[in-house]
């Protein structure tokens, strides 16, 4: 049986004015990067699909939450890639 009680001293609900984030389904995003990424660089983003277009690379796919988004952005930065644009795609 799962124990849902909060540890002593922790609130059981968010502070007033703070709404919990409810994710019904992952939002889809597109990341447009400068240059045509190699297959090796594309492999650093297994959760996204990639497509080359006019000296850029478009990575796109579902991003379930903020943690995953920060991870993708960190990998872009760690690889020294230039992010030209990021946008949420229509559902």
C-alpha cells in the first residue's frame, strides 16, 4: 500500500497562490540549431527527431516536462551548438 502522508513539517498542499502543474500530455517543441548536425550529434538527442533544412537542423518531438526541457537545453549548450529558435508546436 502506498503511503501518501507528507513527512512531518512539510505542507500537504501548495502555498496560497501557487497552482500545481498538471500535465495532461507532453507538449511538442521544435529546436532550430545553426548548422547541419552530424549523425553523432543527432544521437545526443534520442528523444527527438531531426531534419536538416537550409544550413540549419530542426529537432522536434514531445517534451513531457520542465526537467526534460532543461536537459535538452543543457545538451545543446554542452555540445557548443547555437540555438536559433525554440517554439512550442500546435497540439
